[in-house]
C-alpha cells in the first residue's frame, strides 16, 4: 500500500513541476508510469516461466529486440529505411556485447544473467540509435548549406555528411560515457543496487556493474557507428 501511495505522490509532484513550467507532457508522464507498472508486472510473471523453461529465453530476447527496433525505428521515421537500419545497428551492437559478456563468459553463464544483460544492453542500443539518428537529422538541417557546398565540388553524399555523422555518433555516446565516468561518485546504478539488495557482496556487485557499463559502451559504440554508416549517405536532404 505504501509503495502505491509513494508512486502516486512522486508522479503527482512530477506532473506539478511540468504544469508550473507549462510543458505539455503530463499525459505522457502518466501513460509512461502506468505502462511501466503493467509491463513490469507481466514481465515478472513471464520470467517465472522462463526460468523454469530456459529455452523460452529466446522468445523473451526476441520480444525485447522487436520492441527496441519498433520504438527507435518509429522515432527515426524521417530517415528513409530507418527501421531496417535500426534493426541492423542494434542487432550488431547487442550481439557482440552479449556474446562476450555471457558467452566467454565474463559473468555467470546462466539464464538469469542472459536475460538481465540482454535487457540492459538492448535498452542501451535503443537509446544510442535514437540519439544518433536524431543528431544526424539535426545536423543535415542546420548544416545544409555546408553539405550542398561539398556536393557542388564533387563530394559523394557520404563524404559530404561525414563530419555530421561523426559528431552525431559522439554526442549519442555522451550519456553512456558520463554514466561510466561518474559511477560510484555521482550515482549508484540500478544493477549495482539490485545486486546488493539481492544479497550479493559489494565486490561482486561492483564487478557486475563494471561489466555492464563497459558492455553498454561497447554495444552503443557499435550501434551508433553502424547506424551512422547506414544513414550517412542520404539520397536527399531533409527540408
């Protein structure tokens, strides 16, 4: 009961802050919170079956990946072929990072670790692809004259937007870089806190968190780079 009251109070305060600022995102905030409650409840129930039948983890990861591609692809719909590009980029980044973390294994090779790491890494690739695609679009709009000048002197579309793509990739990685730089000094990430609350020693929790953070950097760097390449030779410039 107290948990529900706490959630309502937190949500109400967040909505009040947006109302004071005149930001029209109150409905989106409520919907996001409700979706989180429903989705996590369903996931918790589903994971009971997954842990009992390990082969079901394939379906769980497939659903995660599909949602990542659908969400990021929808947000980048202004790029032609965005969904295919996002699918390739997120798939490449997640596959490499998860294979190394669980396949070597850097962490324990079991179903629980695979599901946890997959969810974290796939979420990171979604963020990286969304930021990269948006930064590329913004760069093409703001630096249109520069791109047209390069094209006028005979540069290929890829050469003309190369600097825009490089900047977009770097800016997409800034949140992950800042999180990794300041871990333990500014924030205690969820994976670390969750491991501690689960009874794991502080040393093991720290090891798990470091692996997750570096894995995220790897996955997001690959995702942003692949997406930058796939979107980095536009056939036309945005209006």
